[in-house]
C-alpha cells in the first residue's frame, strides 16, 4: 500500500469512527477545520485534500437523506439545479471540444472534465449538509469555532515557518506539487536586488491560498467580535495578531487586496447598524445598553486600535531587520514590488480566458463546462518563450467570476446569483421577524455572506464559499418555529446572541 492510499484509508477510518457514535456532526466539524489546509492533500490520479476525503464519506449520508426526504429548501434546490446544469454543459462541452495541438494521453487530462465536476460537487457539499446536520445555534457556533481553529493553526504554522527559515534557512512546509508524499519540493519567494524574500504558506498549497483563508477568518472574527458573539478582548488580540503576522509573511498581493475588502465590510457593518438603529430604536436600543450597542462605529475602536498596534509592531520588526540585521530590504521596496507594480496586472490564465470570451462570446452564454476550457482556449495561450509553462491542458481561469462564466456561462452565473439571493432572503426574513438581540448576529451573517461572496468573485470559488451559504441557512433555520424556512419566527423575549 502506497503512502497516498494509506492517507486516504486512514482519513476514511477516522471519519467513520467520528460518525458512528452520534451521527456526522463531529466529522463535519473536522472537515470544516481542515478547509484552510489546502496543501494537506495527496495525489491518487486526482488531487484529494483531507477535507474532500471527509466530504466524500459525508456525501453518503446526504444521498440517503435525499432518497428518503428529497431535496428540501430553496437554496439547496437551486444548488441541485446548478449541479445538474453543470453536468449537462460539461458533458456537452466535452463531446464537442475542438482538437487541441496539446493533446495528452494522461489519465488526469482525459478525465479532467469529470474530475472537475466531481470537485464542484464536493465543494458544494457544505451547502447541502449544514442545514441538515446543524440543528441549533450551538451547532453553528461549533462549526465556526472549527474554522477558526483551522485558520489559527494555519496562521501559527505560517509564522513558525517564516521564523525558522529566517534564522536557519530551512523551509519546514515546502510546496509539494505532487501532494504530501511527493518528491518535488520547492519554496516560494521573490527577489529584491540580491535578496530573496521568503513567502510563508504553512499547510496551504501556496502563500496566496494561506493569505486568502486568513483574511476571511480575520474579517469574520472581527464581525462576530463587534456583534458581541466573541467577548474576550485578550483572545481577540492574540488570534487577530497571529493572523495578521501570517498574512504579512505570505507577502500575498491578493491577500492585501482582500484585507482592504474586509475593512470595507466592517465599515459597512457599522453604517448599516446605525441605519437600522435609527429605524428600530425602540426595538433594538431598548433591549441593548447603548454602551454595548453592537456595530456602532465606537464599538470598532478596540479592534481598529488592535489592528493599528499590531501593524506598527510588524512594521517596526521589518525596519529592525533592515537596519540591524540587514536581512530584509526596506518595506517600501517590498510594497512597490508586490503591490504597486502589480496594480492593473491581469493574471496569466485570466487573460487567456478573457481573450477567449472576447473572440468567442457565444460560449459566455452557456459555458464550455467544468474542466473543458483548456481545449477551447488553447489557441489563445501566449507563444512567447517566457510563457512556456502555460502550454498544457490542466489550467483554469483563476478569478472566481471568470471561472464561472467560462465554465457555466451567464446562465450558470444567474443560477448562482439566485442561490445567493435565496440565502440572503432567508436571513432577511429572520431579521425582519426577530424583535430582540438576535437581529445583530443575523445582520452579521448577511454581511459575512456578502463579504465571502466578494472574496470568491476574485478568487476561485471553493468550499469556504459554500460553507458560508450553508451556515447562513442553518443559522436562519434555528430562528424558525415553522417548517418553512421563508417564515422564521423568533421568540419575543430578549435573548443574548450565541457566543463563539
């Protein structure tokens, strides 16, 4: 038995052992905690991350539930429609794909469309599973805790990786394109003059993957903190500080941009809370002391001060290394290279996808299907010697929006927007009917869904996006005393929000 097979079998046995005592809930928590660790994968002909292996086992419970009860819920029904549509366009696109001059007989290339559709199915599992598995606010809170645990350990690994490499020039988490037990190792970095700046990635596949996951955790933590669902200021300082340090050590342009999006989300939360407070002062401010009013601009002063303080410490550490150790160039040079020089620059495969859509716009309506874009877009690949690495049949658009349009067309994008609309409608219905402190966590859930959707419009859509939608539906259902998710009815008594 190979190490890859052993890894998969061990995860399957672990998942089954978690499921047998009291259902799939604990296995779902483990899957959530492992989502940020995208580099924790093996190659068995197809790439399987640890979270996807667990998802494969949990999918059996989902299928059994569907056979017994059918697909229930507006968002889940639309998700099922999206999967069927994706399957139809993938098969159609594969059957009529043009012959490429880059033909390959590799199994992974020939089966790429089927594998990509299967990957989409596994990514969407949290949307289907969460509303059935998570039955209470405590269950939802436990899932969010699992995600924070996974993100925190990922960040801690990134900080440790950068520190060890800076002192001993040893990469404790090297990039391995072939999985955990592959033979090809490499480190990520960039050059400034004669210096090579190391980029941490921890157990993510690449530094930008770690940066993106940590930005999401950073923003959601502060949103929950501002809503009074996370009460420990000291814990927030430690957690947020570790995340920020790891984000900085990833030197990811994508993470820097998404961090700005997260700050905007926090600002919008504050403004929205003021607007709602002005309209419903008698319902909200009456039951929440003004000093503890959640999402007022004043309540963000502590998190903002914490971010500013930690940012100053990080900047000081860079300047200290530069002036005393001479190991790191001026921070301005790094910012200029990683941010300034990349503003307006389109990712390599995104440019190919844009060229394909501009020259063959009819495919933008229905899409070419999952994994079929390399056959349709190969003629738009650059031919210059510096771009030789792009000459293959195993690529996709890197932007989530471009990936959706090229794979599933505007029709698929419309269905995706309808899924988002259904989730937001469920949350808005709960917000409208609740007359107590639970308004505020629901408001945070709506803003969180909007923020994570924005993140994945720029980054590839993955399990985190679908997990956010599934958690939102599950959380809205905990406010309902009726069977219909569109009509949640909250208790009229004053209730404190579930803490994380």
